[in-house]
C-alpha cells in the first residue's frame, strides 16, 4: 500500500460512508435533502479527474438540482432503486457478491462463506438493521469505512492495511465493478447513474493508489 496522506484517507472514508448510505437502503427524503443542502457535488473529492468522473458528477448535479422534496419524486426514485437492485423480476444489478461469483447465482454461496470466514479471522463483526447477506455491496462500503478509520488511527500498524487490501482484491473488486456498471446502465435516474459512476471511479482510484492486484475470478452476470 502506497503512502497516502491523512486528508485523502479521510476523504476515502467519507466516500465509503456515503456509498454505504446510497447503496444499502431505499432512498429517503432526509438523505436527499442533506446531499442538496451540503452541495455534495461541489464538495465531492476529485479522485481521478477523468471524463467519467465529471459525467457522474454532472448526473448527480442534475438530479439534485431538480429535487424538490416531493413525495411523487421520492416514490419514483424508490421504484428505480428497487428495479435496479431487487426486482420484482430478475434484478438488473444484484447487490450480492455470490450472485456474480457463483455459477448458480445463488445467495449465500461459497464466496459468501469465504467472506464470513475472512471477517471472523480478522475480528470484523457485521451488524445491520436489515436482514441482508454479508456480501451486499452496501455492507462492503461500511467495512471499508471501518478499516480506513483503523488505518487513520494506527498509521504505523500494517495489519489493517493488509486486511483492507485483501478485502478489496479478493472479495469485492472481482465483482463490484460489474455490479456498479450494471446499475449505471440500467438505472432510469440520474441519482443512481451518478452514484454508480462515482463508485466506479472510487474503485479505480483504490486500485491505482493502493497498487491492488485483483484476484481473477469467473463472473456469471
């Protein structure tokens, strides 16, 4: 892992927290109002300075500019979130790793078991208010935030850095990029198109900045 300054580590932690909130649960007006009030697009860290990053920020800006905290707008966004990640038929971008890594595309398959063993080995306790498999992409974002906080608090201890790298290289990045690509392509809202694009740029930054070597795994979606 390359030496990354404290400011950047805090920015990465903040991005992880935001992506956790966006990807884990159905959208709520309180969160959208907070994003608009805080001018999240202006404050978003420019990680890659790429055309794709600019496009994603433009998409998010368009959504938040027209967002007026109306119930019909929120319902429409909730429907988009549901259609993209949960169905009612086959979801466009399932948020669980095993549905990409398993030939049968089942929940809680062998890759989920491997992830659970990884968490137990490193003392990572997953607690969530919703009943979701632990390989939900939103939960991964929460764990990334936790590990980044540990890295910030313990800059001279390599253990957390090694766990952070392995989590990304073995358990998330082999399928996470595909998930967000599908979400970006299938979403009908600039909100999820924008955040999916920013998530992809976040992944690209992590790969390059931390010199990650992604494990080659077969993808079935």
